[in-house]
């Protein structure tokens, strides 16, 4: 037979359980919503990764396509277009300071190229090490295969060129065209245009696809959020009334 004190103890236990459950509802809801949002963000980044990979594959296919003669009219929508041109490399090259991994500082050599039809364009011949900045380089008639390019070298923090030492800190196409008396068109050579110059063809290396790292970050935050939610629920469960 249940005595009066046993009934009172049972009622007190039920009240305690109901109160605990009520205190756990809000943290549980916040935990579920937070995890859901973080999982959605991570999944979205994975989808963006696949999308970006497709874009990079399209750009790569465009870069390595068969070259065509340099069009009469050129505009930035033709970025990456493979072209071929014959002409004469002239005097007055410009030196663009760059740094390469495991090699160090050096210069991109940008020279004027006078085409067979009389047009003058800029030619990025490639890379030389720092000590070879002012070394003599082959010039004259050349057959060039490369890609049209409008590089993203310039921003608000890029220093102005040191004209006295002929050092540029980015490939500023309009300014270089004025300096060399050419059209504001840059061809980046795909193959060698002279001994001692290493061609640096246009590629996708400078186009980031960091969406996997972003996805990992969101999923990691989800695990942290989940762990914090469990810890809070455990604290509520073990807290004494």
C-alpha cells in the first residue's frame, strides 16, 4: 500500500521531470536549427565547388584550343583566346617584378611586337631571374603562339612603376601600351621566344576554387555546435533543483 509520503515524493519527481523537459526544449530547438543551417551551408559550398570546377574546365579547354589569327578587333571578352601572330620583337622591353615559388624574385619581360600588318601589340615573353633583368635578349622576327590576356595584376594598393629603374609592379595594360606605343592588347607567349626566357603560359593556377575548404569549415562548425548543444543539455539534465 502506497503511503502519503510516497505519493508526495512521486509528484515531486514528476514536477521535476516536467520542468527539466521544458528547460531542454529551447536549447534542443536552437541546436537542431543551428546544425541544419550549418549543414545546408556546407552542402551549398560543395555544390559551388562542382560548379567552379566546371567553369575551370571550360576555361582550360578554351586556353588550350587551336590558335587562330589575331582578330582585327579585340576586346576583353576574348580573354584566354588562343592566337598566333608573326612579327618583329622591338626594343624597349618592360620588366614586371614577380615572385615564383622555389625560385624567388624575377621579372616578366613585356616587349613590343610589330605584326606583319603593321599593328603593334604587347608580348609577354615570359620569366627571367632577377640577375638577368638587364641581360641582352634575342629580338627580331618571331612566330608567336599564345593567348590574349587581361591579367588581374592591378589593384588600389599596387605601387606606381619605377620608371627610372624600369620596374613595374603589375601588368598595367593601358599604361604599358602608352609606354611602348602599342595597342592595349597583350599576348602571353605559350612557347619560347628566345633563349634565356622561360614562357609562363596563361593557365587557371591563379583562379581559386576554395569551396571545399569552406565546406569543411561549415561542417566542422556543425560538429562544434552539436557538441555544445549536447553539453548544454547534459548540464540541464544534471543540474540540481
